C-alpha cells in the first residue's frame, strides 16, 4: 500500500483503528430524504464530531464549507432512483479527477451482488480500484442491497464483502447481522457498518453500533439514525463514545441523555 494511500486511509480510520463516518449521500438516489432536505443545515452541526463525511460532489460543493477540515469520502457511483424497482443499475458518475479536485480522501461505489446488474457494478469496482491505485486514493465498496433489506444475513453479506475485497476495495461498508463476526473474518480489509433505516429508539442504534464494533467492525458509516433523530449531535457523540472510547450501550445512553438535557431541540 503506497504512502499516500495509507495516509488517506489514516484520515478515515483513525490512530486507534476506528472511525466514525457520517453518511449524507442518500440524496443521490432518494432525493430530499427526511431531515436531509436542507443538507447544509443538517451537516454543519455534525461536522465537528465526525472523522469523515460520505457525500456526493453536488452536496459537497454547495452545502459544505470548503474551509471545514473534514476528510471527504466521495460517492462516485449512481444512476438509478428510488422510483425504479431495480436499484442495481449504477455506474461511475463522478471521475477520479474530480474526486482529487475536491480533495477527497477516498471514493465510494456501490456493488450489487446477486442483483440484475451485479456484473456491471463489480466491473466498475475493479476499474475504479485500477484508477485509484495509480494515485493512492482508497476505494470504499458499499455492499448495497437495494430495496431487499431482508438480504442482510451473514451468508449474503459475507459473500458480498469478500468479493469487494477480492476486487481490491480498501474498505468495505456493509450491514450488521447475526453472526457478523463471520462476515468480518472472511473479509481481509476493514469493514464499517451502515445504520440502515432509523431504528425505533436511540438505544437500538447504540446496541447496533456496540455489537458491530465488538464483532470486528472498525467503525460506522451512519446516516439516518443520527440526523433523523431529534438530537443529532447527541446521537453522533454517543455513537462516537462507543466507537472510539469503548463505551457500553448504557454509557452511550448516558452520554446521549446528558447532551440532550443540556441542549434541548435539534442541536
Ligand atoms: C445508502 O446507500 C447510502 O450509501 C448511505 O450512505 C448508507 O446507507 C448509510 O446510511 P444509513 O446509516 O442511513 O443507512
């Protein structure tokens, strides 16, 4: 691994081997997702509390202050919207050259294993890794399941994450599931988990984070469970406590409640 690639990876996965990535790229196929309708307002208060941000170039350019010192994981794949039954028809939509121009620390692309456009998404991953290896830019592969959330089991996610690593991804994003440790064990590169749709309670999100870290994930790439909460800053700081400080689920709950009580409202 080149020095530049290692250096960029270290901006995402920090010195303690863990990382909190804030996912705000949902609009690329979901449009103005609830509570991400005005991205600038959602993102700004969370920036001081995240290690990196996963985002598209359109929202980055228009809604994030270029002076903000936050490592960018730039989503570079897309091509279908939530209106389409099959979400797998994605291709690379943002060039590596533009990623560099935007000072990205990594690029992210979805693969759709087992879906109608599996082949094109995997070939796109291989091509992107080829290009990014040339310049030392890490590639995050997202094991996307489209609308089939029930696909999230260890057998499927183990297959998808392993294929992503075999194609050369430097980091893989997947979902937590029963027997998640088997997914991690079968994937020779670091794994982060997405939060998925907002869970019923904050404690559910903390339990998910705790289980993922204890099963071997290096961190989270979490969106809706943070910014769809009434107290997004309290949420991300509590998630951070689990990821970076070894907090228990109960301790994360205490962090959340003390911050929530201290600052009422969407702060
Ligand atoms: C979805 O495809 C996006 O890539 C999100 O970045 C990802 O799902 C993580 O966000 P959330 O925690 O809201 O699932």
